[in-house]
């Protein structure tokens, strides 16, 4: 019986303790569904929010603009101008089901203001619709009032909408299309994934450590194996859980992309051309996709994927061992969350730094945060799509893995002492003494 | 031959001396009681024997050689604070510990089958531990401790929390393991069980061994020269000057009296028996040895008194 085979047994146990549970399978399926639901939710909510068609009365004192507000699928408008503006409230109360009354003043051309009366909080939908209808019509009327023939066309023509095409040179001056928006989206998504995964799997390690300590199985465990073996087995076991879970999601994404035809092979221009020829996609859309795909192609996806994996592993080791050390200082299951505060702070800080770096991915903040090991796994993700020099990535990964090993060694010392101590208040002084 | 020997083992925690030059000998195949009040250092010593912690100094011999990492496959340990993975199935739990103790899968499975059957738990093998009653969970802990047939078994307060039926069952199994040749270390406050099962003891107080040796020998050493005398033809017994005094007399249910006498210093037991025999109808004569409980309390309080005076 050597250390390696014991670590293997522990790893297998830790892996099965999480991945063998029904809840793991359920969560693995649910998390992507929830994510999709979160993205689709605002749209769905808007759909639900539409509700019934409301009746709105209009008092048009200008006599011209009332007709500009036409019925849409949310509101029906009725002209009640003859009633006038006195006694509107009584009228409102008498009319059952009347939602609001819009009063267009006679001098709207100059004041540009309209009153909407209601006993309800007036919906944003009504406000923006009325403002839009009247705004367009009043603008037209104002343009017409200059009596210059064709003025509306002149104004239209003079509208300048600039489209930016960013072209990126490589060392030799070869051009490729770059799309900052796309790069920042990819960067953000990766940064968020790293943040989420490190936190999620770190928390799993913490739970496992706290469980062993609080139900006192730990005394039996450390009589069967060394604490460091237990710690390594846990970190590796939970790591495998992560790998399996992420692999399942990748397969998910693969299947979904295949269904919707957004295959990664689509970056192959030939394929796009063929698809276009087949008449599946009209020319405009084809061009747009082509542009996007060119931008995607300009981003070194496989390089980013490799870095993502490396940074994830490094970040996971670093934070995972910290979570384990934190867990070993916990006496009661419900104290667990308190012990994670330092890690959570670092992680949230890393995510915020990542978000802040989107605007200037080559700035000082971005540079330093992508070197500091506590933030680099998240912040570097934001920078990666913008072609970070190789030496910077190499240096940052070296720092990350170096400090991950260092932190793991320190964490193991804390863990070794912490798991066997009960009822002691944990002070930094104690912990520093253990590390020595 | 000694299976375990510790020589001058010292262990210090955060400025507190947990073990002060502790030397004990546990003979091969012995049931050894490790006694002492709470906080005396028993658990510290047990953790060192289990290689959970290392001594600051001192020597540890296991089966004749210095204690080594590979020896954990020959040790079974049931801690006082014992837990289980509540979400695991009974069989998985036992297998996990057995594998960590160095058994291969097929041996572990075979041994588990045997033990589950012996404890009437076979039909629970696939149940989660959280579904078990407390008594059944304790049996699972016991099986996990002994499944790899270790040469050395360490039980820390094994009977705490057990109902009388399970205590008997456990005692039987422990003695059975002893018969099969295992060396057993008991750590306990339960002096009744010490008298019943332990052959040798070491009593630790304030981090030091204050008393050790064979149980029978220790009880004799602590003899107060008290004897129980049964007399059938009288209701009264008088003390004999220079020979014995009377401690206590009570009527015997069989008729006559039962008296406790204390032999005078320098008097011979033979003379005392002859003296009584000449004057009364002697039915029983038996030495009253102090119980381990009395010895424990006496030793610990004397020792505490000494430490306080120092």
C-alpha cells in the first residue's frame, strides 16, 4: 500500500461522493437550462407582462396630433376631445375599464409636453409609445413649417452613421478583422465561467472537509491515511467532478450548436459559401455571419481554450486548497460560509477587475491583475481574446502555478492541524503558528 | 515479547505538555487498559500510536521495529469521537476504510460479508448509513475498525453510547479477536470493564504514567488487608488485639453474620484464620481486593495532591 494508491482510493471516493449522487446529474442538466432560462427570462417576462389590451382616452386640444396615436397591440385609443379638460377625473371614474387619459395641449409644438392622467402607475409601454408617436409627427410638422421643399429628405440624407471596421495587423502587417465587441464578449464569458467554476468546485471541497470534520469521521480517516493524502485526494477528486461536468456541458453545447447549425466548422468560408449557395441563408445574413466568422477566426480560439484550461486548473488548485484550509478550521456545519469570506472576496474582486479591464485590456490594472495569482485566472480570460504576448501568459501561468503549489503546501499545514482541533477559536495568530 | 513499546515519549501542544516521558509496554496478545481522567493525555498517546501525530521526542516500537507508516495496515482504531459518512451505503463505507487499510477488493468484500452476517446486518449492506439506528451504526463502525484483521486494535471508550445488549456483543467480539491473537489497547474510564477484560493497565495522570502493571498484581499491591469472614453460629464477632480489627458486620441471609476484618500490621493471615476458626464456625474466608475504580480514584487523587504540593 503506497501513498499513490491511497490517494487514488480517496480520489475515487471523493469523486463518487459527488458525481454518484442523483443531485449531481440533476444539477448538471439543470445549470445550463437555468442559464438559458436566465437569458430568455426577460423576454418571457415582457411577453407575460403584456397582459390585456387597455383603453386610453385622448383629449386633443391641438386638433392635429390626436390621429397620430393609433391603436397598437397593447392599447386602444379613443378620441374624447369634445368632453374637454374639465371634469376629466369624474369622467375617468365613470368609465369603467378606462386605463388613462392623454391630454395633448394646443401649444404642444412649442412646449413639447403632454399630460397623461390615470389612477394607475402609467406603464412605460404607454409612455414611450405616446412619446414616440407624437414626437415623430411633431418633428414632421416642424420640418414642414420651414416650407423648404424636400427638407425631410435632406435631413435624412445628412444623418451620418459611421461603421467601424477594426483591422488588426500581426507582426508582418498581415491584416485580419478584429471585433472588439466579440472579443470582449468571449473574454467576459470565459472570465465568468472561471469565476463560477472555481467558486463552485472550491465550495465542494469546503463542504467535503467540513462534513468530515463535523461528523468526526476525520479521526478514523487520518488514522488510515496521511492528511496530505486526504487533501490531495479531495482536490483531485473534486477536480475530476469538474472535468466531467464541464465535458458534459461541452457535449451539450456541441449538440445544441449542431442542431442550430452554428457549427464551429462554419468558420470555414467555403462551408459558408456552400450553405449560401444552397439557398439556406440569404446573402445579407451570409455576409454578416461571414464577418463574424472572420472575426472569430482572427481570435486564436484553440490557444484561448488551452489557456482557459490551464488557468482553470491553476485557479482551482490555488482556491481549492484555500477552501480546504478554511474548511478545516470550521467546527459547525453552519460556520462554513463564514470561513469562505476571504476566498469569496478575492474571487469577486477578480471578477470586478475582469469587468473593469474590458475597456482597456492592455492597461496597467489589467496587466497587474493578470499577473497576481488570485486574480489572474479570471482577469487573463478578459485579456486573452486581444492577443496577449506569449511571454506575459507564460509568466502569469508560472506565477499562478508556483503560488498554487505554495498555497497548497501552506493550506496542507493548516488543514493537518485544523481537522483535529475542536472548540478552539481560530485566530490568525494560531494559523500563523501552524504554518511555521 | 512486547508488541508495543514506547520509550520516553514527549508531546507538546501550544506550550501545554500533553505527554511527559511516557513509557509503556504492551505485551503481545495482551488486552491492555489505558486509563486516566479526561485530559490526562490518553488520546494524545493513542494518536501517536496511530501515527496521526508524531511525538516531539521518544521512541516507539511496533512488533519489534520502529513504528513505520506501513504499519497502519496492521492497526485498527475506533476513536471515542467516531463518525461515519452518513450519505454512504453501509457496504461502500466499510469497503472504503478496508481499502485504505490496505486490503484488496476481493479480500475486503469477503471479510465484510462475514462481519455483516455476524452482526446481522447483511440486509442493510445497500442501505445508506443515515437510515441506520444508532446501535447498527455503531456496529458498522466496529466492523470498519476490525475488518482488516489488524494485529493491534485500539479502542477509545468502545462502550460509550452502547446499550447493554450491544455492549455484551461487542465485548464478546473483542475477546474473540483477542483469542485469535490480536493485541488490544483499551482506553476507558469504565473500570468495571477494565477488571473484566484487561490483563494489564497503565494509568496516565497529568501527562505521566503514574501506575502500570498487571491488573491482578496491582490490585494485590493496593490490598488494604481487608477480608470477608462468614460465621454461622453467632451474631457477634469481637476484634482481636494485634491480629485484626472489625470494619463492618452485617447479618447474613443464610444465617449468622458476614464481617469485614482488617488484618493488623505485622499479623499473619494464618494466625488470624486460626484464631477465628478456634472460636467460631467459619463458613467463608475471602480476601477483599480493592476494585480498579477505587485504585483509580486513590491514585489520581494522591497524584493530584502531590502535583499541587510541588
